[in-house]
């Protein structure tokens, strides 16, 4: 893998570490952390800082019965969900979102394929497969879009993004990613708002596209 040059921002990393990031973005950050030693070190440092702040808080006495309730809750806790492991180009966080199965691609036209991994009030998470040299329809979005490259590369007005790179696109960016010529580009994309396409036809297709 070539060196990663586009990383997670401090604000996103802090939100991830404190657990305040929505599910779609959290999966992208977790997948990037599994690929990027530099950001994993930053996340561990942020977690240690958070832990030392907690250590400095004065301990509060437990109310009567709190210990019993805590022990009862631990007894009732369901076992943690099965943790997926990385498979091929897909980091563990992506395999978890895939339910441990390989992607089931759906054709979108022009050779572009996608699999929606989740779509709810927190936003959407999808895998995209873009043939070499092919452009994703130009779009902007009302919120934030994170795109992590898993294979191949794409370029747009913000630069070139290779494996492990994350593009952080805010709503003011009107971009048209084009996959590099050497092979298909597979990426993981998370949004917190529907995308807006400039061309008429993609807009008509938007309900089908579910983005
Ligand atoms: Zn990084």
C-alpha cells in the first residue's frame, strides 16, 4: 500500500473517541484507523487523555442498592455481537457492516456498482465500485461526506486519493470523483444528508440510488 496522505481530522477523531459520531461516519473512521498507524496513535493518545481526565474527577459514593443493580445488569447483559475480522481489501469494521459476507453489488449504470450497508436517520453508509476512468455523477451534499478508498484510486478537485486515504467533503464542495486508469476503485462512503446531483437524470434516479 502506498503511503496514506489524507487523514481523519482532529474534530472527527475526537468525536469518534468520545463515541459521539454517527454510525456511518464511525465505521469509516474505524476502517481508516485499522489501515493508518499515524491516526491509530492519535486516537490512542486522545483516549488516554480522556481517561486521565476521568481519573482526576473526585469519586462519588454509590447510592444504596446501586451496586446490586449494577451486578444485576451485568448478569442480564447479552453477549457482545460476533466481531468480524478483516477479509481481503475490507477492514474488520467494513466486514462487520457487511455481516461477515462479501459485498452483494447492485448495478447503478455505467458499470458503477454499490451496496448500501445502512441508511437511516444517522445517514447512509455504502460501498461503491467505480470502473477505471469512470466518473461518479457530479454532486454536492447538504452535510458531510466521508469517502475511504479501499482499492484503486480516484481524483477530484481536492486531489488524488489512494488506498487508505479519506476524503472529507463538506457541503460547499461540488465534486466529481473520477477513478484512476489502472483498475476499479472500491471505496466506502458515508453521508449524513442526501446527495444533490447537478444533472437532471441522476436526480430522477435518486430515489433508486437511495442517496
Ligand atoms: Zn490517518
